[in-house]
C-alpha cells in the first residue's frame, strides 16, 4: 500500500514542488501568478470553458431523456445501452475523430464546437453510469405514475419530480464531463484547436514552471470537484439509509 | 367467468362517486393473458376489492383503469365516458401505490398539494385543502416533514391524502397496506374504509389478502387467470362460494371425497343436499368443500375420527380431525374444545344446510385442505 501511495503521490509532490519554485530553486508563487498573463492561456482557457459548457449541455440533453426512457420503457435493453456507452473507451480517438470528420456537415468541421460533439461521445460512459445509478436509486416508475395520476404532464413530471431527485447523479455526470473536457488533449490536438491541455504542451517549451503550475491547478480543481461528488453521494446514501430505517 | 353481480349494496347511497364499467377487457403480455375478457361494473360510491393470487390479473385491471396500461380489447367507461383516448394524466383518478410513492424532494404539504398545483390551483387554497386532508388522516403535525422522516404507515396516509386532494372520480388502491406491519395495517385499513364511506368515493382496492378484502369492501371480486371467479358481498362470498377456487381461496375449506347421487351427497355416512344454483354436478366421484364451521363433532369412543391438531383461536378452537385418509378442520366453541385432547375419538357431522361440490382432486391433494 505504501508502494502504491508513493507511486501516486511522488509525481504529484515533484510536480507541486517544481511549480512552486523559481528558476533559482527557491519557493515562490511566481509561476501560479504568471499563468493568467501567459501568452495564449486566456484564449485557451476561454475556449476550454466554452467547450465544457456546450459539451455538458449537449451530453445532458442527449443522455438524460435517453437514460430515463430506457429505465421506464426499455429496462431489458439497459445492458445493451451500457455496452454501447463503453465503446468510446475501447475505440481509439483517432478512429473516432476520423469517423466524425467523415460524417459531420462541413460547417461544423471548421468550428471548435466539433470537439464538443466528440467530447459528448467520450463522456457517454461516465454520464450514463452516473445517471443509471441515480435512476436506480429511486423508484422511477412509481414516482412517474404517481405524478401522472395526479395530473402531471411529462414535462412537469420531469421538471418537478425526476430531475430534483436525480440532482446528485446529474451533478456527478456534469462534473465528470467537465473534468474530461478540461483534461482532453488528443482530439483537440488532432483537430488543431488550442485548449488548455494543448496550450500546456505547447507552452512547456517556453516556461516549464508555468505549465506545471497550470497542470497542478487543473488537477487540484478536478480533485475538489470529485470530492464534492463523493460527499453528495454519501449524503444521498445516508438519506436512503434513514428512509430504509423508517419503513 | 362464473358470476358477475353488477349491483352493489351501496348503489343508492352515494352521488359523489363515479360509475365504472370494465367491459370485456383483454390484456396480454407476450403469451400470458393477464386479463381475459374481464368484465365488472362498479356502482357510484362502492368499494370493490379485487382479490386473487399473484398473477391473476388484479393489478393489471387496476392499471388499465388508471390508464397506465392499454387494453388489447375491451372498454373502460367511467360515468358513461369511454376512456380509450384519455391519458392517465386526464383521468382524475387518485392512486395509492404498494411501494412508497411520495416525492422525496417535497415535504408532506407539497406532496399533498402536488395534484392541485398541476391543476393550476392557487397556492393558498391548495395549502388550506392539504391542511384539511392531513387533519383527516391524522398527520397535521407532520406537514413540514419530508418522506424519509416518516414511518411507512405515515407515508401511506400522506399518499392517501394526496390521492384524495384532487377529488378523484375513482380512488385506486394498489395493495397499499402490504408493506406495513400488522398493527399499522389494521389501523390504516379502518381509516381507509372510514374515509371512503365518509367521502362516498368509488374505490377499487387490489389485494391478495382475503382478510383485508372481506373486512373493507362492499363487494369482493375474486379473480383467477385474468377473469372473475365470483363477485359478491363478503358475507355471501364466504358463506356461498360458487366455485371450488373461491371456496379454497377465501377462508379455509376441507375437501372430502364423496359420491353424488342426484342432488345429494353422503359425507361420513350422512346425507347432505348439494348447494342449489350450481350447475348439475353429475353423478359420480366428487369432492365436497366444507368450512370449519360447517362441521360439528361429538366425542365418541367408537367414532371413526380422532383429533390430530388443536389450535386455540379465542372464541373458537380449531381441531384437525383425521377420518381414514381424510383430514378435516372443525371449529368448535372453545369451552367445548377445552375438554377435547389430542387423540380423542370423535364423530364429525355436517351441520351446514347444504354443501358445495367440485371435481375430485387426487387423494394426495385432497387431504391438504384450505
């Protein structure tokens, strides 16, 4: 266990130490402070955030209704859908991007938002699993039927009943998608767009301290978000346990 | 279908409830016919229980009425309106589910007002009505709590209040008591019946628990294989079952192999008339179906029967009497039963005015009654 811990923590320690050193090897925040004004960072950061936003919206619009529909109407095909969502993990990114470039209309190919469509595909395994687990934790069919029998339309049922009870799962899916977009290098690089990961690689040749500091901030930011998800999951589990205890 | 009475005992008593007609409903799932020509009419304000074993189609019938399932054939008519093209959302039917169906993200008040809000009623009047209903179900002090803070019984009471809030044309209860412990179940059973009578709302109650059905309903509809075996008042259903299935499913019956002769059978040497109104049972080997209270016994050292089990039930004591290969259950008054020990030789005699006969079962099954 110590060995595993060292394997994981030593590079982080080394990266953090390097990010907080100046050229003379003394402790300094100069690299962190220099990130916002570094050449190209602002544009790369803005592009990454726009892509993240569009990707999250697209992924939710596509996957939330699909997963709910599968749970409600096609429970038998859940395993098939799950299998399909795993495919982006096993298909190499170069094949995915070639497929998308060959099939998407021309106007989107010249836009950076093409990456969002690719990221939606890449995020499918995480989004589907999060939503699937969230829907599995509630009695979806009964809640929907209760709402419908009380006069709720499908839209009202979705907005007032399903989505509020799916909040931790939605948050989890959104944060995982966000983390994926902010950390994805291969596709952005192949499609010649400078997102933050691409900028880190490109700018490394100019100043290693700044790029390592940017990587560390990204890593810590993702870690904070994931910790937030875990604590929300725990809070939901406690609520479920309390509910089970009262019945 | 053996019998479908269409006149409920309270048909003249109420005006608030709706008249429900389920007309020759057929619903298949793959090769299974969950409903097979199911026909039932429920009068306004009547409380009808659909009773039957798992898979008999009772829940499917309720779900077709609610609009959650579409029948392959047949019609659902409420107050003369065919509901074929009316979605569940528009049917105005309040439903209480078997599993806890309160919306976890809403407190008790918001759960109860949900249906009213869906009908665009203003917040103030909705909350006032929720308050009234919560008082009716005895949960006024729980209005701000969330479902996970309530017990199972309290959750079902809130679900009942929520279903009643929309002033439904029909109240549908899908085994709402089955997840509760015995004490809470008994309390809620009485409360549901009392509310239903007070509000005079047409109610369909699905259950596999005969005690619940017999104690709550105006009429009980016993179902088997997607159709009705018998629909009758609880008293008639228990005392005058018209089929072997009903006799065995409702209450406890002992099967005694008999030979029929005309309209009579001989049971333990005693001649008894066959129940009138039945189809001609024909001559030959049959089983008589007898309730524990259909028998009396006399202690007789020369009697062919002897007592093998004895259970104290309060006012009565249930004895299992073995006569040859046949085992019958006999209820006696407990003061009489107190003097009867296991192994005592007795002479069972039929005290019922007539008996129900059914096709003969294999002897191995015949000795296992009820």
